[in-house]
C-alpha cells in the first residue's frame, strides 16, 4: 500500500495545452451507412476517410475524443517498432516483413500529406528514430535487426554513440521518421470529418450489436444506430463476434513523464532494447523543448507498486539529463497480439459487415492510420497487398501457438492465485487517497478512501471471466491481471474486455470505519 503522489499534472501534456470541441451525446435512434466506434486516431481517421467517399458516417465515443490511448501516447510516427523485422522475417518471410515496413511508411507519408494539405499546426518534426543497446546481448540483437534492414532495403545504419550521457554498445537508426502533437493533429482531422457531413457523439458508449438485415448498435443510453457496416476502433473490441479476442491478445501498462531538463535536449527519438526499456523524445511546450520519457511496462494488473514506475522514470531522467522541473506524468494501456502484428479487417472470416482494428503493440500512430486505410478499402470493396498480413483470422502456428499457450497459462495461474490469496488487511488502514485489497465481511474485497474520507468497497471479482482484480496505486483503478480489464475505484468500467462494472458492496455505517494507524493498537478493529 502506497500513497499516490501528485507531483505533476495528472493529464498528458497533449491534452493540457489544446482545447477540444465538445459534442453532444446521442439522444435518439439514428442511422448511417457506417458506424465507427472509438474516438482515437483509428476511429477519427477511419471516419474521415469513409466520409471522403461520400458515405454517411456516425462516430460514437464512450468518453471524450482523444481521451484514451491516442491521447496518452508518446506520439512517435515511425516504422521502427522496436526489434520487429528480424522476427517478422523469421515467422512470416521476407515478402510479408517488407509489406509490414511498406504499410507503416505509407501511413507516415499519408499523415505528413494531411498535415501539409490542411495546414495542421501539430509540431510535426522529421527526425531519425534510433534503437540502442547498452549490453553485449542487446548489441547482438541489434546486429540481427540491422541484417533484416539490409534484406528489406530499409534506410538505416548502425553506430556506437548516443548524444546524451548513456554508454551504448550499439545503435540502429531508421531515417526520416517523425514526432508530432497527436491531439492537435486529431482535432483538425475530426473537424475535417464534421465538415464532410460526419456526425460525432461523445459520452455515448456502444455496448452490443444485433446482426439483422442491417446492423443495430445498442448504446448504454438505450438508443440504437442502424448501419450497413460497423467499424470497432474502441481499443479492445467492444463486440467480440465469436472472435475470442480476449484469448488472442494481452494488455500492458506503460508510464510516461514529461520534464524540463537541465542539459541540452538531443534531437531524434530513442528506444532502448535492454531492460528496463526507455523511450526518449522531445516535445515543444510553453516555448521550450521538454523531454518525454516512457517505459516501465508490465502486464496489466501485475505491477507490484504502480507508483514505483513513475519514480523509476524520474530517477532515470535526473541521472541522464538532469531535471529542472517536473511537468506531467501519465500512463497508457496497449494490446499485443499473439504474433505482434495488429488485427485489422473483418472480425471473423465469414463476417464482411463488422471490422476491427486492435493490437497495435504501442505503435498506434502509424498502425492506427494504416488501419483506417485498410478498413476503408474493405468497406469500399477494394483489395490490397496488405490485407492478408493484418487480417484478424490469420493464425501462424509459430509463434501464435506458443504465445497462445503461454498467455492463457498466465491467465489460469492468476485466476487460481487470486482465489486462494490470503488477505488480512482491513479498510481501517486506509488513509485518504489510498486503496488496497482487504478482508471485508469474510470475503476478498477492494477498498478505497477518497479525499473526503469516504470508503468505496467493491467485489474484486472481474466481471469478464472471474479473475481477481488488483489495486493500481498510480491510476486509482482496479486492474485485471488476466485479460486487462480496468475499473475505476468505484467499480465503473474503464477498459475492456469487461463491459459490466464491479459489484459495489454497501457500507452500512461509514463512522464505524475511521482511519486507524497501524501504530495505534487501542483503536477499534474492523467491524465485520
């Protein structure tokens, strides 16, 4: 149990310095040719491209536009997705690996074209991307990755130095990549979509689909959207459609800080391949160059003390660059598929009306744009060289089977561990702003004491498939270690696949559960 430390702004840098238009919730039944679910980079870009074809498009967002993963990104626009091309060649072959690179590069160029066409002021800057290794083992991995670059004719090169105070065994550059401000960019694209006749409804959660002659999307308010085609860009698909996506992806949390450094800020975008991984880039903020540093990834619900991860990033920043001022901290959730290639296309092999885009493995800026391009082709009945590589119905026996077994064994382990875990703590131990798993009325429960001193107690059984959620001290949430569902401290759903809130446990008398210091044995114990 640790107390949450508010040492920075709780919002990402991107959202703090950009005002967004607000859109009304859906207040009546409506219809469209295409319904797009999700207001991040994939949903907004897909809606925009489909509206350009003359179709009537409706976009639904459960919260506010660009308030999910797209608004919590490090915002690198690059085809350098870590160590990926050697692995793609091994499992998919050179032709498919080359198509992956071509698809990412096409997305990057498309984004740059729109920035120029619409004069989008989004701090777009062309820079090289760089992987670096600080160990001999990592250096050997970069050698193999560089060999893959050469086979695929990817512009790049190796080196042995970094422009900041870290000793590198080897570096690997990819030329002419980019960084930008995602909220400024997507704000402009959303406005273009509306100018084309598109409709946006915020605070409108899609909860189910009925597949009739026309698709009917049911919303949380009870209203429906009737459509011919449906595109799910809701991060985790809000509708599974018998695709069993919860068993074919895993969720990870990662953390980001923005700081004003004492040293001169280096140009370029950097990513370490050794553990603990570190992502480094610059951004323009308040007339200054600031550093954005990310890392500390772990499977959702499996971080021991999530507040620790921010402190680790802060210490890295202080040692490597010096920190004049701490500005922001935020986190994101990302999904990874069994073979590390996103799922983009028809939700199942036989369904040509519902499309999904998910599993971007932290590289959502190019993959989200690519997904919009591919899904627009599907909706318009066009073919593409890229469709087979990204289609959700694919299954590569190696590595998909290995990962399927590994990930689902991990799920089974956490399912059992959560049920037999011995819990002894009681809600009395909680100070304001603290949460933890407790023993309450004979059962494992989750308790949080808010800033007013009120306790909120929930059943810790995840409403998806019954795993036991864990407390995330950094985000004040209950996170499922099995499939990545996340719930607010009061049990409301924050991330799927769960679509139902945690069960709230009523507290008959708050005055019976005051804060009790562990050093004060004379205070009354928990009332069962």
